[in-house]
C-alpha cells in the first residue's frame, strides 16, 4: 500500500515539501522529513567522497591502504577466496539481473518513477565509476601490478582501481532499492531487510579487498559515490512524484 499523503493541485516538489514541513498532517511531515534527511545524507556522502579522493590523490591514504592490503594477504584461504568471488558476483552481475527484473515489474505496474530511478541509479553508477577511474588513473593493488602496467595503455576505464566499480554499483542499486522498500512497504520485515542489505553491502565491499582487486580507499569511495547517487536519484524521483496532483501507483502493491 502506498504511504503517499493526499495531494493539493499540482505544484513543484520543493514547494510541496516546504508546505508539508509546517503541516498538521503527520504523514505529510514524515514525507518532508525524509526528503530533507536524504538531501543531507547525499551532501555528506559527496563531501566524504571528496575527502577520500583528495587522500588518494595526495598520497595520504598509502599507509592505511597498504596496512589493509597486508592484513587480507596474511589471512587468505581457499574458502574465503571462493566466498569473496561469490560476493563479487552478487555485487555486479546479480545487480544487473535484479535491475532488469525490477524494471519489468515496474513496467507491468506502470510505476514510471521507480522504473526511471532503477535505470538511472544502475546506469549512472557505471558511468560515474568509468569517468572517475579515467580521471584518477590509479593502478590496482600489488597482486595485479604487472597486469595493470600492461593495461595502462589499453584505454579501458575498468582497468583502473579508483573507485571500486562493484562498491559503486552495489551501493547505488541496493541503497535505492532499500529507499523504495522504506517508502512503500509496511510491516516488521522492513527492518530485517534493511539489516540484511547493510550486511550484504559490507560483505560485497570486503570481497573486493579479500580478492586484492582494490585498495581500502577504492572501496570506501565506491560506496560513498554509490550511496550519493542512490540518494540523488531517490530525491529526484520523489520530487517529481510530489508534483503530481494524485499519488502514483505503488510499485509493490499487486
């Protein structure tokens, strides 16, 4: 069931949020508060990403990156390697499959705003990751040093290390999915799903370190950029929805 409050005649999304902040309707105040919290979280994530990027560019992250890389190198095991490989699959290939399935679901429900959000979050994560990799040109960890040297002339964005593409894509997709869940679904299952997705994201990010495909700051930056993108996309779709004189259909109600 949709939790969207009732609507007045069409106004801009930001105007409606401003109106609802002073509303006596608790559901309207809750919706406005969500928008403001998401906007604040997005700005904080972008700021933290900028700090991490500066640390990498200036070389200030070298110590912690090598310490983390060394720890994972000392604790490698065949079972851990297989588990990390599975988690990496969940963080990229499975995301694309789930995004396609969600897109089909939203088309059948005519839920155009969530559909657009899934597409922009997924495609946007890939695009931003590629652009940032080309801008930073950071080689991958020592285990892949020779391969990275050969890749340096290939021109492929994904050959570089910063930020982690798996961390960026998984954070953008799963965080946006979680925002949809909290917006539209009710019941105690939301808290359980939230905890499960948080653990999954941490496990995916850890897998990239365990496989020695990225440095710690690559993964941190990827998560922050994916989180930022998820928040921005959710804000955009929410503000567009709020312009409508009537609530759009619930994409999970059927």
